[in-house]
C-alpha cells in the first residue's frame, strides 16, 4: 500500500474518531443538564409549595395534634367506657379522625410540610387524666371532654375557613367541618342522656 493511501486512511480514521468524540460530548452534556434539571425541580417545587403562612401552619399543628388526640381518647372510650353510646362514640372518633388525619397528612406532604409529632402537652394531660378512670366515671369525664374539645374544634375550623388563604387547606376544612359539627351534636346529646340517668 502506498504511503499516500495509508496517509488517507489514517486521516479518515482520525476524522471519524473526532466526530464520535463530538457526538459523545454533546450527549453527555445534554444528559447532565437533564439530570441537573430533574434534581432541581423537586427542590424548586418544594420551595414554592412550602410557603404557607404562619396562621395556616398554626392551624395545621392544632388540627393534627387534636385529631390524633381524638383517636387516642376514642380508643380509651371503646375500652373503658361503660355506656354503649359512649363506647360507640369513641369508635366513631377513631374512624372519623383517622380518616381526617390521613387526609391532612397527604395534603401537607404535597406541600413539603412535616406534621408535628405527638398530640401536644394539653392533650397529653387530658389523656393521662382519663386513663385513670373507668366505667361511669370515665363516661362522664370523657363526654364532657368531647363537648369541650369539639366546641374548640368547630371554632378553630370556622375561623380557618374564613381567614385561611391556602385554597387546598380551605377545601379540606370545608370538607371536614360538617363531621366535627356532627361530633359536637352527638357529644351534647350523649352527655344529656348521661345526665338524665345520673339524676334518676
């Protein structure tokens, strides 16, 4: 093979190698940009979503801790209550508030917010007090607590529905408030029944 042909082959091989290197470089750069963009989007989304006001955050804390407390106290009622209505009320609190708690958790997860742990100091104190009671004494104390708690809850949710500026949170409040109002109505009714029996 002549030196001229050999030289042409070498030059062609070099051109092909350069072309391949250019293509690989372009693909690698594009992929890197896509990966960086994909990594940044969740962060940007979280920063955008995680912009709830202090008022909304305070409501979320109170609603989450209160909801968990209703579940805990409802379990106590189903175990320690004497009156059938009280036990059934406790079971309903477990079901309804577990569902509401799960919905609130899903909502806050979408907004990049972690719910506060536990049930809060005030609710913990109530739980300890009720945990020491059984039978008729428990029934009366528990139902009185439910009337007080749900009066506060109705006020809290009504205030949030009027002042809250996050649409998703307001939608959840609007969906949940009627259940809380029904819980209050039932608590008042059962408390009245217990009072009638105690007066006999």
